[in-house]
């Protein structure tokens, strides 16, 4: 008889293995469903996070107590005169060359004028003739006047002889004036320095023919001047100052000059006057400064950088220009509330401070705003605050040594390379490249028309 015990054990084992297989399969299925759910949740979280714009947040800074404005200027001599030929002839000799120091009355050149010499001699001969005629007429008139009242001559004849003497006297006066005119022209055969100074140009040479066109101001040109003499004991500096600063252009204002070839050597200058008018082409005011030049270090025609220092209101807040949004509603700033939602705040701008701009109204010192906003930001939009990469914060120059963001409330005197009218500032700002915390590149754009979201 065959026993059934092994068959029972085998069936029990088969059922146990089947149960284990079912449990394993179920576990695998449950794990798969759970892992998929986690992946979907993570993807959803990543998608939601990516949907929120990443922005860098800044706070407005207090304005500087002083502003430094750097503008280009031109140096002119205190006096400068072109020397023209007043007579026609040939240059027989010149005595002063470029850079020669001259005193008032020093002879610069001689002009040989044979034609003028002949005319001068003729005028003197003509004067001698009319003087002889006058002497004869005067004697004749006296003789006839002595016979006046007698039967020898009539009164009519006496009057004629007297009038003839007066006419000859007038002829003498005319001839004397003619001689004086030629004598004055003869003096112009020598070109002389009109004042103490330095010869800045010599445009003639021995044997050159020159004409008297210099006596006609309508024919003056740079090429017609034979010499140029400049008085450089003091110099005049002309600089075009933006009209925004017209209110501080007054006596007592000082400035410093720096030459491009020697920027570390400032030269003090004093305010002299302004044009009291604004150029419609550039919206600037021509301003004249003076500087002592006893050492003759400055030359006429030199280009210089003019450094002005103006008082400023430190109570006015400033922010980077790239934080501005130029929209149909006007100039705006993207301010964040306590829940990181955007509020587009209208602001009123003051002076342009190079890469920053004054805010006259619309912002508080405690406000936080987007440092480099996209034009696509909307009112009430939720955003994510990204930590800026050191050295790439909006409004801060890139420096290799930068290791931490600059304090948003630090205030320092601002240097302004140039200034433009406020109405133009509203559409002008410079942008920089920034990187979000997630590594996504964000390229700064200039605020104003043409800005892309």
C-alpha cells in the first residue's frame, strides 16, 4: 500500500510558494504604484516651482550727500588772435616760429611792398604840389584883398581869389590825409604781436605772396592768418553742463581738471560765467571756468575731464536703472509684498546718477523691489526669490574678488560720468547678466521701450 503523506507535504509547499509569489508580486505592484506617485508628485512640484519667475530682490539705498559729475571740456587761451596781412607783398623775413614767447609789439615778420612804397612816394609828391598851389593862392588872395575897395579890382574878383585860396587849403588837407593813410599801411609791413603771449601758429615762409584780404573780415579764414598768438597766463575752460544742473551753476562753484595723459594730477578751476541759455540741440548750458597757468602746463585746444562736485539730498532714495519698468502707466518699479507677490508701483524720478537714479516719490526705504524685472511681470503675480551670485547683483560691478552680496542700504558718494534730461532717463538703463539659484541664466535688459519679457 502506497502512503499519501509525501503528496500532502508537496501540496502544502506548493501553496506556500504560490502565496509568497503573490505577496511578492503584490509588493512589487504596490511599490511601483507608490514610486510612480512620488515621481509624479516630484514632477508636479518641479513644474510648479519652474512656473514661478525667479527674481532678485533689492532695497532702495539712501542717496549720497554729494554728487560728482565728470564732463569733457576744452581749453582755450585767455586771449588768442590770428595775425593777418593788411598789405599786399612778399614776405621778406619772419622772426618768430612755433612756440616762441613774444612781448607786445615784437615784430613777427616783414613784408616787402614795392607797389605800396611807390604809392606812398606819389602821395607825398602830390602833397608837395598842392601845398605849393595853396601858398600861391594864399598870397594872391591877400594881394586882391589889399586892393579891395579901390577902382583897380572889383569885389567879385576879390571873393573869387579868396575862395580859390580856401579850396587849395582843402586840397592840402586831403593830400595830407592820403599821405597819412599810406603811412599807416606802411606800418603794416611789419607784423607785430598784439599782446604778450606765445606763437601758436606760423603759416607763412620767406618769399610767400600775401595780399590785403586780411583787412576784409568777410574773407578771413584759418589759412589766411599768417600767425596766431595766444596769451596763456590764464586759460578758459568751456564745458557743456546738462540743464538738470543749471541751478547750481553760480559764482563760488569750483571744479577740478584732469588731463588724459596725467589723470592723477588734479588742477583746480574756478567758475567764471555761463551762457544763461540752454542749447536746444544738446539741452546743455555752456559754462566757462578759469584756471591759472603761470607754469604754462596747459595748452590751448587741450581736451580735459572736468570734475564737478554738487550737493545732493541724502533723503532721496536711489535704485539701479535696470529696476525701472517703462509702461503705458508711466515709470514703475516691481515691489514685492510679504507673500512675494508683485505690485507695480508708480514712481517719480529725480536726477540720473550714471547707473542709478533718484526716486523723488513712490518708494519707501523699507520696500523690497525686483532688481532686474522682466517686462512680462504682472500685477499680483507670485514670484520666487533667488539668491544672487556674488559680484552679479543688479547695480553692482562684476569683480573677481566679490564673495558676498553688497549691503542694499550702503550709501556712498556717486560719480556721474554724464547726465541726460530726466525725461530721457525714463527710457534709459543698463542691464547685467544674473544667474538664478537653480542655475537658469537670466539676462538683464535695459528698462524702457524695446524690453523683452
